[in-house]
């Protein structure tokens, strides 16, 4: 699958999540979409794929403000919190997060490791223990509790889960990857190992793997596996 085809699938996903019949990627168009899941309820959501952008706002006045402030800006500035804060009455922001996708023939699995991965079901007590160990912020960033697929894990000799990965099945046949590693096990290639297993499972099911990340370490893992950064996401709450 070409990058253009992959980007097309990604745009179709976010257009559906915008929950507006007239939602379309543009330069940019701003849709009034109170039920949009591009952002938390009552927030403005901005998603870019390539040079095109899709923006949703909860009300018509908010949409007018955003349209006036952001029209004409290049895509990379639309997901820049400093730009949004300078041009709009912003009270809070979430992101930006990079959106990366993997074509079926692009996966680069890691080499053999000493500890094979195994499968758990979502909600397993060992996964809850990993989330508690990682802390609320990292666990929330990982999305581990949102996983609907099998969860691929690596354990230590004492059966403690050191790293886990799976995906949430999103609309448009998208697999949203969720990865978490215990703080004392990072830097050992475990995130790449379990994420490779989860990505392989998603590809076998005909899904489009999506990796959304803010931390640089997470972005490096995605890049090592062959994911390509095609866009970004920013959420903004207006005063």
C-alpha cells in the first residue's frame, strides 16, 4: 500500500470521528460538530494528515472564531499550541500528538530476543499491576485500558509483566496501538518487541495500524517498526 493510500485511509477515519456530514480535510474547513471525537466534549479539535487539516468546534460562534484565526496557516502551525494560544482565547490544550501509520509491507520486526512474548486478555490483573507501577500519567498516555485485542506481554523471571501492547479497534478498520513498559524496564527494546506482535496481529486482521504519541521515546519505537508520521492532533479549549 502506498503512502497516499495509507494517508487516504487515515483521513477517512478522522472524517468519521468528526461526526459531521460536511467534514472534509481542507486548508482548513471548520465544522460545527458538538459530537465530534477529535477532541474532548466542548473542545476544538484539530487533526492534520499531510498538508490538509480537519477542524471541529462545538458551537457556531467557536467555529467562526477558529475559522477567522486559523485560515491560511500551514498545517504544521495548526497543531502548534503556541500558535493556537497566540491567535485564540485558549484556556487549555491537549497535545500535540503525532499520528503515524504503517502500510502492510512496511513492518520492521525486531531481531530475536531472549524472552518470548505471550498473550493475555484485556483486563488481566497483571496488566492492572503494570498500569499502577507505571503511574497514572504514563498509563493514561498508553491507552492500555482501551485495548480490545489480545495483549502481548513480556514478563521477567518472577512473572511480572515488564511490557505490554495491543490495540483498540477503531472505526474504518483501524487498529489504534497501545503500548506500556514498566519504568525500570525501559531502554531494553521490550516496547518494540510487544508492539511488533500487536502490529502483526492487526495487519493479519486487515486493519490499518495507527500510532498516536507525544513522548519522543514512543515516537522512536514507532519509527523503528516502520511507522510513518503522516499527521498530528491538537485539542483546544476556548475561554
